């Protein structure tokens, strides 16, 4: 990332304790393994500790109390939370993406009885179905399809090539990234006892996305059979996540990529789900549950904590089991030796 900012400006934004040279001008931001002279970098994860003594970065944001001195012509900013300091700096430096002018592109197709405020931005080849309602500040980017009776709240941004199905409700200050599909039919079929064929079950519910939710690229959230599939306030969803019909995702939950939620899963608030986790249907997950990556959940989780494995277990137990399993080949060899010696004794 190319920037042009003085050390004093950076220090005013981040705060903390300034160490070393103050005559530093920063013209780039890089990870600590790639940073060179003129760059600002950061260190808050011990996995990268080997790079700290050797980096040529002109400025490094480090944890308070780190036992290292800056080189000549190098500055450190010691901070109680280097990650937080970096976020403040990136927010300051990030390009502002507010809509400069509100307009409706002439190629957009807008059906009857659509409520459009004065301050709305609709780009090329957007299609909007009838009876939809939009609040001020909404931005809908190119090639997005919004079907009938959709409601979208203030300052929500829909990136290109999204599909929002009928009756979906999206709150204020949400972001929906490219390729997301919200409100498609849930996976519901009636299997015949006679020949095993499937008859589609009508999906008559909808999807409700509350305020301040972000939905990643190519994520799919299915409409409910009846009632609502609901993603609650403040939740952040990564790319390529699937949330099935009638799920309820609790507030301020974070879901990493390639995770799957079967139908009617209910999660509590402030949960964190690592990449490629999977949950079986009709489960309830307590508040403040953390599922580490690739965990599979087959039963509900009733108390907060960190869980891992398939089936998921409390993390300390899961790690003990993993440690034993890694030793199984050697244990098998030892067992074979013991069996052989016992056999020799029996044959004497």
C-alpha cells in the first residue's frame, strides 16, 4: 500500500509511545516479512517474531513492553494494542467510497410501485421488482437483480452481480458483496415412499438481515419454509458461506469462509466460527461459542467456550485426542512387539 505520511501524523492517529528516530517519512505499509526502508509495518503476532530484529522498515508498531531497541533511522511506536493502532491508521488512510452523486442509470429496469428516495444510487443494468422500498443512501451496483417486495435500509451498499429474492428485508448500513444470493428457496423436498422421488416443498418465508451486517462474496442465505431466516445485528459473514432455511444467526457473530449451516440452526450472540465449519440441522449454539476451523457439530452446544474437531469437543479434550492419534502408528508397532513376545511366552 502506497502512502505519503509523516511519522508525527501517524503518531497523532495511533497514540502510544514513540521510540527512536522522529525524522521518518512513510511512503508505504507492508507486512513485517516484506517491509523495506520507507515502509511502516506492525508486529502483534508471535509467529512473526523472527522478522522483528531484522526488518528494515522505517517504523514498526509493536506491543508495549517489547524488549527491543529500534535501529538508527528507525522508529517504533509502542502501543497497548498494535492491531487496534493499525486499524485506526488504515481507517484514516483508506479511500473514501461514499457515493459522489446520487443517480439512477438509464439502463436500470424498475418495475411499478417502487419507492425510491431522492438520495439513491443505481448503476447500469440493475433490475428492481415491484413494490420494493429503499431508504436514503442506498447504493446498488451494476447487474444486480432485486426481486419483488424487497426492503433495503439506509446507507446499505449492494455490490455488482448480487441477487436479492422477493420479500427479503435488509437493514441499515449493511454491505452485500458481489455474487451473494439472498432469499433463494430453502432445500426442502418431500421424498416419496413409493419410488424415492422428490416433490418440492414451497418455501413461503423470507430472509431478514438486520443492521450493520456484512455478507461476503458468493455467500448464499436461503429463505425460510415459513417465518424468517434471520441474520442479526452486527454479524460479519465471509465469502462462500451457506446459511440454510430458518436459521437464526445471533448478533455480532463472525463466520469465516466456506462454512455451512444446515436448516433451523440457532446461534447465540458473539460467536466466532472458523473456516469450513459445518453444523447439522436444528441445533442450538450458546452465546460466545468459538468453533475452530473445520469443526463439525452434530449436537447442540449449551455453554460458551472453544470447541474443535468432528464431532466438535471442548478444545483441550480435542487436542489431547489429536495428540494420541498422532502417536497411533508408534503405539501400533509397540503393540505388535508386545503381542509377539506374549505369543513366544505362550509357546514355551
